[in-house]
C-alpha cells in the first residue's frame, strides 16, 4: 500500500542530485574550460564568423552549428561556480575571459556585417531583438540542465542540447549587426537577450552548486551568504523586468492579431471580396490596419458598417484602411493577366503589320492560298497573333447554289484552342474580320472546337 512515507522516500531517491556528483572533477573542468587559450580563441573566432554567416543567410543549420562549437558557455558557468563556492580568484579570471570573448565576438561580427554585400534584417536576425520572459525561463532551465549534466561522474549528452537551447553566440552576432548597420534598437535588443541568457545561466549554476553543497574555497558566514543571495536575486529580478514588459507587449500583439484574423474571416471576407492580408502600423495612440482587398470594391456604407463591427471584436482602438482593387492572390492568375494585357496591346500592332503584308499580295488569287508556302505563312501569322491557339486545319470548300451554276470556293478553317485559353469568343470575332482580308476572299467559314 502506498503511504506518504513511501512516496516521500521514493521522491527523495528519484530527485536526489547528490548521488553521482563529481565535485572535484566538475570544479576542475569548468575552471579549466573558462581559461582562454589558443585553441579556445580560434574556436571562438570560428563560431562568431559561422554564426554571422548563418544569420546573414537566414540559415538555421549554420546558426545551430555555431551554437554547438561556441566556447562562451564555459566562462559563464565558471562565474556562477566561483560565486557559489566563494572563489574570488577564479571569479576574476572568469569575468576577464568572458569580457574578452564578448568583445572579440562583437568585433568579428561587426567586421563581417560591415563588409558583407547582404547585411539586411531577416527573420533570423529580427527574432533575436525582442527577448521576453520565455527567454529568461529557457536560459535558467538550460543552465540548470547544463550544470547538472556537467557535475555527473558519468557524463551525459545534454551539453550539446543546452548549447543550442541557451543561444549565446547568435544574439551577440546580431548585436554586431546592429553596430555595423547603425541600428541601435537591434543592438540593444540583441545584446539584452545575450545578457539575460548569460545572467540566468550563471544564476542557475550558482543555485545548483549551493544545492549540491560544493565546498567553499574561503569561509563565508551564514549571514553573508544570505545577504549575497538576496543581492543576486534582486539583481536578476531587475534584469528580468524589461523582458517581462516585452512579454506583455508580445501577448497583446498576439491577441490583437488573433482578433483581426477573426474579424477578417467573419466580417470582411465573402463571395464578392476578400482580404489577401493586412499590415498593422502602430503610430503613437493610433493603430492603423491596412487591409489589402481583392474583388469588388467596398462602398462607403460597407466601410462604415465594418468600422462599427470592430467593437464586437474589441478592436475599437484601431482604424481600418482598405487598399482595394488588387488582383486575386494567385501567381498563375497574375502571370496570365499580365500576359493577356501585353497581348492585347501588341495585337493591334501585329494585325496592322499583317494588313500591310496583305496589301503587297493583292495580285494573288484565292486559289493561291492553298499552296504550301502560303499555308506556312498563314500558320506563322495565326500563332503569332493568337498564342491561345493549339492547332488549325485549313481547306477550301466548293459552294454550289443551283444546278448548273458556276462553282465558287469558300475558305474554311477549323480551330482548336488550348484548354486554358481565355477570351475565345473575342478572338474568334477578330479572326472573322481579319481572315477574309488575309485570304483575299469575300467571306470565310470558321469552325471552332
């Protein structure tokens, strides 16, 4: 039977971090990894360049590769460890290594984005300029996973995942992009993301080190430890405040966009017109939403009605602006429309040229039309004037009205249009006018199929 005592014993056994902890090995590994050497400097430089290239090309795979080889995690873990065991000597060394690594990474990313021919804001760069409380949570839990995995006697595979989750090099390189392009908003947002990642990884390391009861290098009284903990937590709280504000703004933006989507789906879109998309422009106290419309134009009464319906979706603070008479949002239709417009402009010119050629051939009799050379000329003209034509057949029919009456001939043409052809009727009417003149005949029989 499961009792509280047995559950408590099971929970202590499962949640126990003390078992399997390698205290001395963990301290030695973290402190030695935080020291800058020739190898770590080269790896740091490669990581910064790779991250900058990945951000510039908006390549997630390249950015992840830079995260995996970045040595920035080591000095941050060493800072948290040194504070946790009250080791001032190694704390100063870790801070110095951290400062040099940050400065070198910023310089290399700044230099890259200063020289690159691309260097424009893309989704990978923009995503690292607005950190929220979720980023704080990821940094803290990632730091916990990192120090717990690193403190085991049997090493786990969690470290690469921690390096990816707690992104350090990418936001630092985005800060370099901000410096190179003179965008202080990008620089401050990205560097703030890097800073809170670093702070909360160090905080989680400090807390786990104390939880695992790592021995102090120098003695510290209980009151001094409590005072230091309160100071650290207060500092982290102040650092996290802007991310909380940004998190609230992100939630508000998401809710507003959801309401706009619902308003467009239920109120704007119908069989006569649709919104292809929208853009929110937030200027001071006025939030303007540009709706890009296709289909029939909205009347003034319809626009007024839609503004009145905004209250039902809690969107009274926004102002709608309808951008109307846009073509349907289909690439094939747009291409087809552009082609048809171009043909409609070129067709009179081509017809005029064909008429000019006809005037040079007035000495030809109707019987000469059936000769192979003229058929080739007719074929060339027809397909040039009517690109929607798939094929045609041409012949001359004998026309007899009464017995004994002289035979007469009537040119006849059978047309086959392409399946996707547009404006077939209009093109057949043009053919009916042009073809008799082209064939030097009084009339012409046109059969379409």
